[in-house]
């Protein structure tokens, strides 16, 4: 039918455009991780604590503005909101190259968070309304596969540009493509909310009332708490890993960023896709498939990560890091699918916004500066040992949420 063909085309276009934007989202977010050592030795002379604070400033603004865009995303037309967000974060990324003080760089990186809040809260809700529940694990695995690819591209781009043209050029080049992507957003359709879901029988709430209602959804809250522990580990790892490989393992800076970038792109792509497809497949046997898969893979990843950060043997620590990354990324699609599936279609953007607020407040807001502070006080190798502990906590919470959902018949 023509109508179905048009809907399918619109869904595919949205998936392609939003995934491409997500890729550059993470290029802009992680380009700074490749520049840590250069910023430390530049005229800015930043300490490890200040470098970690750059990540925290971005995330604080990101999580503080996410609830605002979550509410707007549940009430207003969504593609223009996304377009505005993409334009803001792209301009702010480029502005980082103009900074001549810690305060200026902190302000530029923090402003990136405003733009990403608009995109990060609304894009998953758009995709959830384009595709039925039995396809969402796979669809989100495609969408979130942009995270490792974009992150790796940020490391590699930052490392190459820094080596050849200096750290300022890396910010300029990373920010430029977003302005074109913002224009592409305006061509996207805005699907009817809940079009592929059962009739919504939940309360029609607005603003603060929506967030209060979400906090009474116990399985949603547990899922987000596990996600916060996961984000604590992943945020600290993503920001400090190239520096860890360079400073602790003795790799040249360029080699460290490219090596870690290659690990992230390969393992992230493989893990994200495998997790998304496996989660959808497991739905045949249990409604808690996404949570079980996320929890079990995290429990396995924790001891592997511990080996990666304790071994001085290059083959062992790179191999263990690769295995741990595959297992960590396997939960990316499933856990985000679980979040949108555990709530009403009319509160999805708000649920994603509250999730963003919580996972960053408890996750990668404290982890990069905490690792930096422990590094300043002790050593970076000692600081890295908190990462596998956080992964273990995430796995335990998710397994408990899955068990509780099975017992209570939730979700």
C-alpha cells in the first residue's frame, strides 16, 4: 500500500538521519579526550582535575536542560527541536578552538550540553514511534552503534588534527558538519506518538507531574539506576583511556588515541549490534529480555575489565579491554529499548530526559573528575580500578530489575 510505503520510507529516513547525527554527536563529545595531554602541556596548563571538570561541565548542563527538552518533546513538534539542538552543539564545539583560558574552554564545552540535551531526549522517542516494539532492539542497536563509531572518530580525528595542526584545529573541524545535519533534521516527519503501541491507558500528565509519575515506576527507576552505574564506568573510561594507555602503559600519544579508537569502533559496533539482535530474539521467551541481557553481560565484563587495567602485558590488557568493551556495548540498544518500553508513549521523551539527568548526575558527572583527583593524589592506574566495580554494580541492579519484573509481572 502507498501509505505503508510512505511510512516505511519516513521511518528509514529518520533512522538514517538521526543515526548520522548521533555519530557526530559523539565525535564532538569525545574529540576532547584525544586532546587531554596537549591541553595539559599547552599555554592553558590544565591540571588533571580541571581536565576532568571539562567533561563534568558539559554533562551538568546536558542533564540540567534535558528535562526541559523532554517536556517539550512530549508536547511539541519534534524535528525542529532536534535541529536547534544540533546547531547549538556544533557552534559550541567550534568555539572551543577559540578558548584562551580554562574558563573560556569550560564555557564552550558546557554549552555543547544544551544542544545535545535537545537531541538526546527527543531522538529515541521519534524512533520508538516509527517502529513497533518487536523491532526496537535492532533499531536502537543501529542508532546507538553510532556511539562507538563516533567516539572512535572523535579520538582519531582529535589525535590526527592535534598532531598535524594543533588542538584548536581539532575543535573547528569537529564542529563544522553539524550545521548541515541541523538542516537535514527539518526534513524529517514527526510520527504520531504511540502509533505502534497498545492503546495508552496511562494518565495524561504534564511537566513536573510526568516526572513524579515516572519516579513511581519502580522497574523504570531500577533500570535507570543500573544505567547510572554503567555510565559512571563508561564515562570515566571514555575520557581517560587514551591518557591511561599513554601515561601508564607508555604508548606514544598518537598511538594511544588511535589504538583506543580502533578498539572502541570495532568492539562497539560488534557489541551494540549483537546485543540489539540478541535482545529482540530473547523476547520470545521473556518480557525481561533486555534487562537480563544487559545485566549478565555487565557481570561478565567486570572481571575482564579488572584484568585489563591490572595487567602490564600488552597482549593481555589490549585483549581484555577489547572483550570488556564488547560486553559493555552489548547492553546499549537493549537498555535504551527497555527504558522507552517501560513507560507510556506520551511520556517517552520525558522518561529519556529523566534517565539522562539521573545517569549523568550519578554517572559521568562525578567519574572523570574523581578519576582525575585520584590520579593527582595517587596514580592513574589506581584511579582506574573503580571502573570494573561500577560495571559490577550495574550488572547486579539490572539482574535484580529483571528478576523483580518477572516476579511482579511488570514491564
